[in-house]
């Protein structure tokens, strides 16, 4: 994106697009500074369509897509959960129908839940990083940024109950996710109430997130960036700014060249008149 202005205090100012990207569950935790992998500045760049790293499927994302429906059936058969998938609710090609947002009437906040019960939402995760899911007492505990994702959907749905699952995968599961079979040994199911896990969820999380939306996304003025953590993004933004400046300079130079040609033509037409004026002045002297 051109027209990026770098401000004092490690901030940038960008034109606000007609339609900003909403604060989905991943960005929700990110703008609050609770995502270990991304920064509030990166979320700002995504929401203002300033810069977003191109999405590329990996063994991790592919495994997640393949295993997710397996988890749905696992919850239905083993735990007798009456849950619906997005396809059950919106039909085939639900992404094209919803454009990735199941909450179109909600300002700023949105996203897609994984599965839905009558009064609870289900969030499904897969990982090989078992260490990320260990609580202080050694018990399995979802990382805060994942827990907030699920809690956001519960909040937007008006639910108090949340079910989170995580399947801990091995290399063989990533190599062949189709063969993965959920069991009590490789998949945990964690239930919690939003009102108990986050008693002040609106005040502590929703309100600050909406403040971020108003103060940064809607104004086009970013939160402070980190030269190290945001290095890849800044490299691209600065490259775009340099390219834009180079284009402006090239445009000005081209205009100057055209003006020189016009001036040269005009001067050639009055050269004889200038010569005659000099002859007259010499004679007068």
C-alpha cells in the first residue's frame, strides 16, 4: 500500500479503507498483546489492509482441516454432544456465503466458530507443542490466546459455556492426518464457563479491544511497532514507501524533460528576435 506515513513514536499512518477487516478471534487476542506469535501492530496492518502475510497451507494447517471433522464425530459419539458444524448451519460453501464472518451485524468483532451446541460453543485445536498447554499445576490448560478466542465466540453468541479440544499430534499425524483417530490419550476436552474463567470479560477484554478499533483501525494511526518483532512487516512497508517515492521522482523528472523540450522549441523561435535586439542595443550604445 502506498501513502504510508511514518510518524514519530514508532507509528505509521495509513489511509483507512472503506471496509476494514474485523477483529476475528485470533486478532482479538493479538490486539490485547496476548498472542505470543503476532503483535498488535501486525493485527492493525491486517485490519486496515495495509499488509498481511500471504496465506500458505502447511502441514499444520492441512492437518487441522483434516482432523477437525474427526473431532466433531468424536464429541458426538463419545461425549454425546449434540453439535452442529458450519455446514449444518449455513450449508455447503459456507465460507463464500458468510465471507468468514458468522457475526455480520456486530461491529468490529467477528469470526467463525468451529462447532455449536444449544448453549455452548466448541473450539478445536491441534498442536505438537504439548508444553504450551501445561498449566501451573501441571494440568492441561489452554494458552490464554486460545482461551480468549473461544470466549469471544461464546460472548458474541450470548453463551456462558465453552468447550475446547486439543489433539496433540506427532510427526506421523502431520505426514498422514487422514489416519489420525481421536482418543482420550491424544485428545483433551476442556469445559469452562465464561463467567467463571473471565468474570470481567467485557470490561477487561471486549472494551479494550473496541478501544483499539476506535483509536487505531478507524483512524489509520497504528499502535507502536517493534523494530525486531515487526521487522518483516516493516521491511515490506518501507520498501513500498521507497518505491512510491521513486515513482513520484520519476514522474517529476519526466515532466521536467517535457518542459525542457518545450522551452528549447520556444527559444529557437525567438532566437532571431533576441539577436536583432542585441544588434539594436549595440548600435544605440
